[in-house]
């Protein structure tokens, strides 16, 4: 049961990665930024967030002017985006309609309250590296020292995971944002994150379920402990594998465009997440063998990899990703690799080669 809970958690993270692209996480607990928009789109944007982004409110008022083959078009936008307690609302105030839905595994995304200041700084660095761009240097925006990142034709000035300035010119369309006001670690009323009333909201939860197939089943498996009296207070055994050694291997991993998003030590269980573009993801975890036998919870092939026992297969009721489990007997540890979308055995072995556990 413990192994099932652990692996389900990390496969949920793998499946939810695409959904998380719309969820901004900050290394500052709360804040407010007001932006001026210039270029092809002019206007203002306002962002408020709390609990490191677990609650957020974004409002944009803008006019976009584009010219295609000499034909000029103008688009007005007045939108609000709210995230609160795992639910999102996206509102188009020009048309008085919107969408709402659940963010899969939302609670697992935010744990910064338990981090030290040093860990928060590292988290901010991991966010920066996860963007996958080239760091050009540093520059101050509103007296805050920012890293300047360049990627895909855009430059972004980032302070602790917060975009304070951006410049982009792609196919002749220029879009710029500059923060003209920034407040951090402020008190924000909970009412700020309440969705507007009198809006015709379309619930897209079913479409999300179709897109992220298996998510509900995985979340149900994660919650199975609540159904068993003997497992009401499930506690995972801490791993013996040294965290510094785990981190070194994670930081050294370079393979086919995967970029590290974050690496964490949560109560003696280690995890790391890599992204490949917007659709590929790789989750790596280390856990104690005392937490259970993975072969009991899926269809796994066993084989030997560089003298170590290894399993490769899929968890129960999950066809969109696959999992490799590598035994590290001297530390009585399982290294778990979850890959989405699924890859073949040869490709997974190449991933193991580059992780080099």
C-alpha cells in the first residue's frame, strides 16, 4: 500500500505537468504586480497571489492591433483568471462567459511553507533553469536584481520566479511587459480570489479528464489509504540513499532536451521533475524498499540492468505513461522513473544510462 501511494503520487505529477503550465509558482509568499503592456498589444495587467501562487488573480485589459497581408485587425481583451483551492476560473468579461475546472494534484504542487530560506532560493533557481533558456546576465527592475533569460525569441527579467519584464518580437508581432509596481509579502484579502458572479461558466472537468486520461483513477489510488482502517496514518520510511548524491545525479542529467524543473527532499523521500517542451515529462523518485514491492501494483517486466535488478511496466489502470524501478541494494532503495508519454524499453534504458544511478 505504501509503495502504491508513493508511485501514484509521482505518476500524478507526471500526468499533471501539462496542466501546471498555467499555474505560476513563486518563491515569494504573496505579492502584487502591475504591468504596462506595449507593442502590438497595449494595456495593463494586474496579478495578485498568495501562498506562493496557490491562490492567484490575474486581470488583463488590452487592445491588440495586428496587420496580416496589409489587413489591419483590432482585438479588445478584458479577462480574469483565478486559481483557488485547486479550482480555476477563466473569465472573458467582453463576452460575459467563462470556464471552470479542477487542477489535477494541485495540493502536491505547493509545499514552500515547509522550506528553509536556502531551499526557497534553490527553488527559485530551479524555476529559472526550468524555463530552458540562456541566462544573459542580471539587471535591476524596480530596484530588484533580476536574471535575464532569453528563449524562443523573447527576453524575460525574472526575480525569484516572478516575471518583472519581458520583450518579445516574433514574426513581426511585438509584445512587451514592464512592471510599474511590485509589492511582495503583503496581506491580501481572501475575497480577492473569489470568481465574479453573474458569469455563465462552462465546467470543463470532463474534457480535462479525457485529456489527462487516468488522472481520476490515479488520484483515487492515492486516496485509497483513507478506505483502510489499518492505513489511516500511513507513514513512509525515509530513504537511506544520500540526498546530495541523488541531487548530483539529477543535476548532471542531460538527455534529449529534458530540463530540470525542480528537485525536492520531502520527509526522506526524494523527487525531481524534468520537462521536454510542453508535452514531455520525466519524474524521478528515490524511496526506501521498506515501503513495499512495486510488482504488486502493476504489470512489470523484470530484467537485469548493469548488474542491478530492474522492473519496467505500467501501473494499474494507467496506459499513458510507463514506470521503471531500479534497485539500489546497498542503500535498500528503489529509484523510480515515470515517463510521459510512454517510451519503449530501449529508450528507458538510455534514460537510465544518463541518470547513472
